[in-house]
C-alpha cells in the first residue's frame, strides 16, 4: 500500500486511542470509532444524541473485515452482497452472538456495508478493520456535507478527516438481508 497521508495516519491514530472521527462517505460525512471500544461507541452516541437502541452501521474496506460481526451467510446471500458492494448499500444481517448490544441496539441483526468511497476504504484498510459509521449530525438535524458543518454540529468529535464526498445524492440504501426488503 502506498504511504499513508499524515491526515489518514492521524485518523487511524485517533481510532486506536479510543477517539471519535468524522470522514467523508459516498453521500454525507460520517462519524465513527472502533466498534470494539465500548467507551468510544457510547461517547459517539452521546455526541450525536442518538439512542443506543437503534443500533449502528459498520463500514469496511472488504467483506472479510465484517466476518467477526455477522453470522456466516448463504451462497445466495453472498451473491446479493457482491452485486451491491462496494457501494452505498447497507445490509441488515444476523449478528454473531458475541457482538455487543451497543452495536446492534434492540435487534438481532447488524447493519453492515463495504464502502466504495476511496478515502474511507483506505481508512478501514489502514485501521485494519471495520469502523462504526453513522451520519455526522445531531440526531434529527441534516447530516454534515463538509468539514465546517461537522465542526459546527459536532465540535466534540476528536478528529475530522477532510475529503470530498462520493457523489451519491442520498445516504446509503438499507436492505433486510433475510427478506431483501428495502428499508431506506
């Protein structure tokens, strides 16, 4: 892999130290943290004023980074995933029994996506795993579309990785992995 930029190294360092970050995604700025760091996740939920019960989305650079969070998928489901990833489609898949409730909320599924955004893919690769990904906004307000909007709405975020959005006109589609139903 090519040498990482200083900004990307700072974002990974922040994640590794249990901090919260903001970063560009396909449609809006996202905020995230290490999904295995309960304190970081609870801090992020507090910053966003988001109830834990809703659950969170995880994004990854590739399908392998999601294996620790999801139950094994059927060949038919894997084919559906491969048709939509990488890309702005989030799937609700059965969560492994050891996945913390602060990630799944009141559900037995977990929302996962392999991102198509080049910088965010690099971020997940450099971090070495999936990260939490929820829109950069106070719950109920419009998602941030640039660094300034992130800093205005969420000044408590530890680090903002600047970059261009991916060009999608709306947040990721969410689909139920068991029924195929489009939920958003």
